[in-house]
C-alpha cells in the first residue's frame, strides 16, 4: 500500500483542497480530506497577480514562496487531522495556484501556463517528495495543459454505460466516458464558467465568498438580454480541445459587464450568471457531447457548484432526459475530486508513467506530468 497527497487550489481560490489517498494497484481509497482556508491577504495578493494591469514580477516572485508555505501547511494539517505520519507519504502532488493560462498563441505570446507555489518549500517543510508543474509537459507536447482530471476519472468511473462527469469549480469542465471506453476514447473540455462569475458578483455586492446553496440567485430574475449576449461569446461555441480560466471570466470580465449594465439589480445579475453556467453547459453538450453519446442519460456533478441548489435545478430543467446526480449520490466526495485526481497523477509520475489524455488536451503524445522535487533527507533515513 502506498500513500499520496493531492493539493489543489482552483480558479475560485476558495482554499486548498487536500486529499490523502491509499493506493494498491486499482484499489484507491480516500483516507481523509480537508479544505484548508486561504488567508484573506494571501487571496487578495493571488487575485492581484492574475491581473495583467496589477501584477508585477516582484509580487509573483514573493507569492510563489508564500503559496509554497501555505500548501505545505495544508499537507501538514491534513495528516495531523488524520493522525497519519506524513513520512509514510510517497509523494505530494501540488497543482499550485494558476495565475495565468494561455492555451493558444496570442500575438507574440506562446501557449503557456503558470502555477505558483514553490515545490522546494513544500518538500523542505514536509520532508516528502513533491510533484508539481503538472500542466507544463502536456503543453510542451502541444496540448493545452487542461483539463487534467480525466485521467483519474477514467480510472475511477468508467463502466458499462455512457457517463458525463461535470465539474463545477471556478470553471466548468466535462468528461465524457463512453461505455467500456479505452483511454483514447475519453473526451473532455472546459464548458465555460461555473462559479467564477457567480462568486465574483457575490463578493462585490454582498461581501460573501460565494452564493451558499444558490440562495441569492433564487431571489433574482434572469436577464434574458444579458444571458443572450454572454452566450454569444466566442468561447462558448468554440470546438474542443479548449480550456479557459480567470483570464477570460475573472474580475476583468465582471468589471466590463457592470459598466455595460449598471442599472441591473445585483440579485438579477447573480441569477443570470447562474443560468449562464447551466446554459453554456447545455450548449456545449448539444454541440459536442450528445453527437458522441446520443443515449447519454447520466450526468454527475462535482465541485463547489454541485452544492448550489439553484444551479442544480437549472441544470435539471435544461437536461430533462438525463438523470442529474452529485458524486455523493454515487458514494464519492464532490469536493475532493480534483485533489484526488492530482494525487493519482503524482503516483503515475513517481512510477514513470504518463497521465495526460491527448484526446482531451490535444497533446501529440502520452507524457508523464510534473517535475519532482526531493526533500534534503530523502533516501537517507
């Protein structure tokens, strides 16, 4: 039996999801999971670093180490809560905090990605090897470096029926696992925003981190004109492989929309953003999922948005022929999904195995993901 830790902070920056798993061949078990809160000041600095007009190289340099300490503390807290000796862990997967992602060439900018959270700090503080920078090798092979979760979903969820796994983090992404599929038949991409716009509006107008249970959206009215304009954004209908993030749907997008629609009520904007998540999801399924799986009848939600009752209701209304469930209803944990996914990627990397899915990312080859940083005492004890 080997043990791995996965650390994941997504585009919503709600906190660090930390998962401890036990692996023995195909037997994979979640031992413990926590969401380690991000200090307010650190979150503000990370959000600032994501904005081209506000970021600077000194901030990025310092933030890389600040986040490294935070991720290390998350791993230590996880093992402390689980009463588990961290020295038994074979490797820590640290996804890092994405501050910028360029999936396609933009002028003189190369396709590239940047996640901060210095692995040397994590390795030094925990005494455990760290697998980090997991998106870079896929991009070096011509892929978009996203999404990364389909590898673990293939291991955990494939079966005798078509299934669509819809993650609702800051960004929404879907993985289609056709019945009895091979790894080459896995199909996945980012459908558009999930919680990112909702959370941004909720913070701005109500000083809350997110719309708990979708209570705010339930009080608002969807503005059909705004929804229609958002649905015309080029990304929505763009063909896969495709990936997106805060650079398209983050604070800059929200500021632009507020300047365009200054008289729309806050609750109506939140309701519209929630419907946009569901509608962009439906549109992408119509264009790219149902043509591949016309008999699809099962959609499984995960991520923070899976707890948003208003969003789930909107999704159910837009998918009347499908059963919409959460991971909990299948015996899994919605919140730990991505952290578990990166822990499994770390296992593959430590075993010198590839873990990207070229049919998903557009990479030319199957490649191992991540760089390994060893602690000073590794192999000497």
